[in-house]
C-alpha cells in the first residue's frame, strides 16, 4: 500500500510555518498526486477517544447553592475509528477498548 500523506504533530511556533509553500503544494503538487489514484482508493480515517463514563466538567448552579465540590473524572474510554473514501462511501466503524 502506497502512503503519500501522513499525520504528524506540529511543534514549535506556528508563525514560523511557510504558508506560501503549503499553498503552492496544495494547488500544484497535490492534484497531480491524486490523479494517480481512483477515487475509491483515496480515503481518510480518523480516530476519536470516547470517554463514555465521564461526567460533565461544567454545571449550572443557583447563587444560593455555591460552587460544587470536584469529582474525580473516570478514564474508561473506547477508541472509535471512522473512515470513508473520496466517493463518499463509509466503512464500518471500528471500536477498541
């Protein structure tokens, strides 16, 4: 499987990024790369952490009630993977946890 793009975490200051080079790459290089593939073969996947037992960290209270005491947040989570291709086809959701 050929992978052209990958996700990376950016570090440092955002003001040092070369925005003009990125715009040039998007307008000149990326369209030529995408021409090499069928739309069914261009897809995106995104993972999300779902903390299913966690209580909200904000609350509304009346003036007479005061500030509620803190609650330790639960850490149980499920990782959800969502994916689809450039034709708009969605693939089955994957769960891990």
